[in-house]
């Protein structure tokens, strides 16, 4: 589920950017230039896949303390990037279309081909490399990499479908609500990564344990229970967390989630604008 969610969110962002670029070229009657957007997007996808393969072959075979240290660093790095990505999108959502249109105008004025391909490449490769890091954070040290791959592919296919509907001008997709809902889920997922990083560094002895188990429920064990594995994948669930793991989880989750929900809360129209609407 975590792989599906990450690939869905990142894929939709990339697909919407490509859809905006292609739609604007259509509006300008420059459809022949669309091939350069596709070239840049495809190149970005190939680079992202290559980065993912390099990360997996480099980090996937680590064992012992090297594996624990790497898992901790990747978990915290991924949580930081997720947080940055969520708030960046929340800030840019209202202006991203106009900014991309301006960049397309500049690219066409500069000659078109290379500039358009570069514009699409940079936009898509950022999402692709972030996705690679996030997927690695959920699979390093985990035996369920095959399941994660299936979830990631399913999320990517769903993102492509949403991007196609957006390009076609579908009014059935409420992107504001979509990004708000998935953003909240990803913040919960990131809280689990923060807690996971604490656990790995406690295993290494870098961070003190203080209290080994705040509670030990003895149920929904991710190693034996399917529901437990689902909760661990999406929410960072563990039936017996240490004190610092629980504190780190809540210390990240509560302020970040509250700030995000306030930042993305729907803005009620002013009475004056309602009166002026015909």
C-alpha cells in the first residue's frame, strides 16, 4: 500500500505537469512540438528507473550494522523529502499552471526542441528520483519487495489514468481534494519512516532506548499477520514500540499534519464575490 500511495501521488504530479505542457501546446496550435515533451518525459522515466536499479543493487544486499545504518539514513531522508514535496505542492498548486505556460513560451521563443524536452525532463525526473528513494525506504531490509513492486506499478498505472483524464478535460477529478487526502496519508507514512529511523539507530546503539517497549499488544504482528503488515507498510505500525519511537512518531505527525491540513483547507468565497457571481 505504501508503494502504491507513493507512486500514485508522485505519478499524478508528473502526469499533470506533462498534461499541462501538452494541453498548452495544443492551445497554441503547436502540436508538432509535443514530441519533444514526450522525449523529455520518457528520458526522465528511463533515468529514474536506472537510479532505482543502482540504489537497489547498491543498498539491497547490505547486511548487519551497515544495513541498519543505511535503513535509518534512508528512512529519515525519505521522510524529509516527503515533507518537502507535500508542502511544496501545496504552495505551488495554485500557480503551477501559469508558471508552466510561461516556461513553455520561453522555451518556444528559444527554439523549442531542446528547451521543451529539458522542461519536461526536469519536471518528471524530480518525481521519478524521489519515488525511487521512497520505494527503497520501504524495501531495504524487507522481504516483501515483490509485493512492493506490484503496488508501485499499480500506483503508476492509476496515475497515468488520472493524468489522461486531466488532459482530456475531465471535470470528475477534484485534484484539490485528491492532493489533500493523499498528502495527509503520506504524512502518516512519513511519520512511520521517522519512527523506523529511530528504531534502526537504536539497534546500532547510536540512540538510547530508554524504555524498550511503551506497550506490547501482542497482536497484529507484521511478521505473521497480513493486517499487521498492511498497517506497518502504510502507518509504520509496530505492536511493541520503544519510548523514543512513539515520541518521534507523534512529534512529527501531530504538528506536520495539523499544519498541512490548515494550509490546504478550502477557502470559503467572500460574500462580495458571491454577490458578483451571475
